[in-house]
C-alpha cells in the first residue's frame, strides 16, 4: 500500500460555541483521489481549512508527510506541496490569465520551467490559452474555476484540495471540470475533492468519506459506496 500523505486524527473544530467538526478521522495516501461528500453545513469546508492552515482546532491533529501542521502557515504548507482551490475560486480578477498563472508559481525559483508549465496548463485547459491575455474577472464561472485549478497546479502540488469545483456551473462545464480532475489525478497529483455532486464525485474517486453534522458517518471504496443503499437514498436522490 502507498504511504499516507495526510492524516486527520480525532479532529475537533469549534467556531465559538458551535462545534463544526466533532472528532473526525481521515487519511489520504500518495496518488489517491479521495472525495469528501455531505450536505450543506456538514463541515467539509472547515475540514479543508484545517488542512491548509486557515482554521485552527481545539483537539486532535492533522499530519502531512508525517509531521503535524498545527500552527504552520498556509504559504509554508504550499511550499511543501499542499495547495487548495477554495470554494468561490478567488482568482485575481484584475490580472490576465497568464498573470494569474505566473502568480500561482510565486513560490518557485525554477523560472525556466515556469514557462513550460504555463504551456502545459494551456494543453490541459485549452480555453485558457484562447483567453491568455483576457482579464480573469471577465471570464465565465467555469472558466474562472479552470483558471483557479490551473493556478494551483502551477505551484506543483503534491496534494491538491478542491472545494466544490462544480458549484454553480452548467452541466457541460461540470463534466469538463471532472475530466480535468481525472487528468490531474492520472498525472500523479494526490487529490482531495469536496463535492455536493455526490454521484460524479464517487464516480471519479478511489475512496470516499461521507460527512454529516461534523462527523464522518461512512467511508470506503468509492465505487462500492455508489451502490450503498444509504448513500443512494441520502446523497444520490434514489429511493
Ligand atoms: P457547504 O457545503 O454549505 O459549504 P460545508 O460542509 O462545507 O457546507 P462548513 O462551511 O464547513 O460546511 O460549515 C460547518 C458548520 O460550521 C456550519 O454549521 C457553519 O454554519 C459553521 N461555520 C462555518 N464557518 C463558520 C464561521 N466562520 N463562524 C461560525 N460558524 C461557522
């Protein structure tokens, strides 16, 4: 079995008196595509934030490459290969596509290969190439999602966290985003995918965790979970 890249142990997160995460365990092994699904408010985004150093916790721990990330700032984690595409994307709207991609590589010192990687992003996301000099803020929601993913990939992540990449997109764009997630995964990047679209997420992933009211209620092989009656009823809209 591959090495554990990231491990969450008995994690508890509270916002004031609200217990958003009530003690969860989760592991991601090198090369896996793991999905975290669940209803609104289940605690998925909070989990992502804890992993990337954006949210502290009251108990438990998160380890990345065998070391606790408690108190490690996000930019330091990014240098260690942990990148996140947040919900709502957060591209630099007043910069062009190319400038956004260059910003994504700001932690890198290998300037000669940055240009090669921008070309590689253009081959994965042809739409971005067509719009290379357009301001990011004038792109459609789906195009901005692609740009946000490409920008994160420019940091050469080992673990890429995607928070609801299909949110608010048309069915065709959703399909495209999932194709790209598969491509990224096949290229060897480990992925944690948070999704509301449980069916597509389970079809894409190797393993899955289901979150409900701050707890992990189920986990296992993603294809097996697609056939699980409880998952079907609660998350796939099947009786
Ligand atoms: P969604 O799919 O709607 O984004 P989620 O599963 O990502 O949901 P979280 O955003 O992690 O859920 O929220 C978990 C719980 O924590 C919710 O009840 C939410 O209202 C609460 N919460 C999140 N952020 C904060 C905050 N900054 N302050 C107070 N409560 C918060």
